[in-house]
């Protein structure tokens, strides 16, 4: 199966979407019954948490945690957006910095200005997009900002203009809704909508949405492989196992016994690690036990890690080496961890 293909199907009774490139599973989205990132709520301030610099908020069916307390009083209402999935037993993480995100445009309340993705470098195209942005944002509140995404590079002008207008209208409808009881004002996009928004950027060769396509096109088999050790170029393997405290990743050299075996396996693992974490929805603290290699090769490995995670859409901080020789990362919990049994 060659090319970049988006596959839409169902898993566990929920919408699901997979991104395959030349037969390799690059990303996987599966809906759940949990509150998902992107949802916007009107929330009520409950109580401050001393020592943590934040407050608990009341949601319609639960509570949220906001890392901000200055100027907030119990009973006050405010608009918040979910930023990630909550750990078991913890409150949903939210922010007051709202984003209204679509395929081509992002409206940014509180961050005025009009910006175009830096990946669009053609000066003539940037000029055209600037004109479209000014036309569609004319008369808008000066507090509203706009970002035109990289997908605009391959989109018709009328579709871009319509997308900006729709997102602006949505923002202008929701932002005044600050009074009243806790309420969900905007649902998060489901897996199919998120795939259309974030993957269908003009680089997709085919979109398949027939029932049973996950099984027919090997998505289930590819997902299962991520849980039983991922083969690496050169004969090594990478095992990723989540625990309650952290995610542990272990790199093995396999049958290669050459002096450079450790470095080769580690470099291959560094390139593939973002894909595995992304497809399995893993985040939080991640500790990688790389295969033994000379300390002089660490810099080369770090550069490979940085390049690999730079292209990953999920925010990840590379913390560095521990005294025991492991490498630590901190990754945003933007996805829900997917249980292995979901694909059986």
C-alpha cells in the first residue's frame, strides 16, 4: 500500500481514523466517552489550591484544573478550553487561552494580529493570503487574531475565505457566553473531523471510509505491532511500556554484535519513537533506556531526537540524560492512551 492514505472506520463503537504512509501506521485517533482536548466550556471557579498555583473549576459533569489563580474568585464564571486528557482520578486540564481551529484557519482570541504559516514561503502566495485574511477579518473585534495554516498552500482561495469566516463567526458566537451555569459550548472534534482538519492538507493520496477498512488494509495488525516490540532498521527493536508513573522505552540491538550496533539501534529508535508514542497516545514522563554506546556518540543521538520530535505535532520537551545513562522526555498528554486489547 503505497502513498499517504487516511482511513476512516470504527473501533469499539467509536469513530476512528488512521494515517498510513507506504504501509506504515503514522498516526491513530480513536474517540472515547471522555472529555477531549479542544472542547470549550463555561466553567465556575470552585476553590484555589495553595502551593500549586491553580484553581479547581466546576464543569457540567465533573471538574477541571486551571494553572492560574490570580484575579479569580470562587463563583466566578469564565470560558476555558480542554488541553489534554486527565490522568485517572485527576481533574481535566484546561486553559483560558481559547483557539478556534479548523482546516485552514485558527482564530486566536486575546492574541491579535494576522499570521501565515512559515512553511508557506512563496511571496506571491503569502501576499494573496494576506489579502484574503484582511478581507475576512475586516470589522472583527481587535482582540481577535488569525493564523493561516500550512494547508492553505494547496487550497482554493474561496475555501480559505469560507473557513476563516466560519471560524470567526463561531468565535464571535461563543466568546460572549460568559454568564450562567457550567455548560459545554463547543464539543471537541471527533476522530474523523480531526483527521480532516489536521491530515487532509493536500498531501494525502487517498481517503478511504468504507466499513471494515481497518481490518482490510492492515491497520489493526500495524497497531498491534506497536505493543509487542517495533522492529528497527538494522535488526534492533524498540519496546514501549506505560506504567502508572511513567512510560518506559527500551532499545535492543538484536543479533547485531558489531561495535557500532548500539549507535545504529539507538538512531533508528530515535527516529521511530515519536511515531510510536503518537499512535499509542502516550504522554507524560518518558524514560528511554538506549542500547549501550560510547558517550561521545550522545550528541549525535540528541540531534536525531530533536529532529524527530520537531516534526511531531505533540509538544515534547527533551530533558536530557540521567546519571544512570537513560534519556528523559516530558510529553503533553494530548491523546488518550489506547489499550492494546482495542485492536484484537
